């Protein structure tokens, strides 16, 4: 009498369907059978231990997923920062040696011309500026008519000119006296603008002060106090 070659479903590991599983699943199935977890009388502590191990593996996978997501988000943030517009002073090296700071005897006002540009890789939309001047005092005052003004769009590296105009009443003699002093005259320009989404708002600023030598010194705008 021949012996049947059919697989015995009562013997763990003989089921040909297990060969269809991926290796990690097959290892879990084989491991559970070797520990006797497929029997109803399996010890509860073994089942609990095995379940805990699965929870640990699941937790490790979740942490790895979170780390991967965080890394991708950081890369996306860097990419967005590289693409975002950035408006600030142009011709910095040129202005460091000599400013466009003059006195107009026709209107008895001090004029300070400056240039600014968009250093970003994309267009800066709705660019507005606000201009402050410091003339013979510690604080910067908002220049007459210098509160934001009409917005403009600035493609990358477009040069735009602006002029800070002081209030009337300064004499040329007083202007010459201030020009011989360090930090007696200064300019602070603040910018507000948006990227292409028109939802992400950006701000930037620059501050310069005149030196007795005729050169400029650039300061952190936070160190250029405005009149309250």
C-alpha cells in the first residue's frame, strides 16, 4: 500500500501556500508556529511577548517614516527658500564708498538717493517700501510721504531707484556740519512683498549711516530705532 504524499495540514510548515508569502511574513508565520502560538493552549505571556515585538517593529517603522517625512520637508523648505524673492539694497559696494546724499537749496531739504533690487529667483509681487531718515538725532523719522506708497512687481535683478526726502527747514550750513560727523545722518528702508501665490508675505530692510569720511556704514536694521 502506498503512502499518501498529500501535505498534512496538522503539521506546521508543510502548507505549500506559505511559500507564496514574502520572506518577512513567512518568518513571522514560522516563528509563531514554532512558539506554539497557533494552538489554543499557547501560554498567554508568549502571545503577549510576541505581540509586543510586533508593536516594537511597527513603532520603529513609524519613527523611520516620520524621519523620512521630516527630511523631505526640510529639503522642500530649502528649495522654497532658494526660489523665494528677496528685495534689498542694490549697488552696496558702490554706496559703501560714496552715497547719493545731497542738499537741495531750492527746497531746503536733504535728499538721499538709493537703489534696490530683487535678489531672488522669482518675481517679487506687490513690493512696497517705507522710508525713514535720521538727521542729527538718535531716531529715524518716517519721511514725508514715505509710508509704503504704490506697490510694484519686481522680476529678479531689476534695479529700482528711490529717493528719501527730509522735511523742510534744514539749512545748507547745518547739512555741512552733519556731513562732518559720524552717524549723524542715516537711512532706513523697509520692504513688504509677496511670492507668486500672493499669499506668502515677506519682509526685508536695510539701514545705512553716513561717516565723516564720506563712506557709508551698514547696520542691522534692528539697531536703527524708529521714532515712536
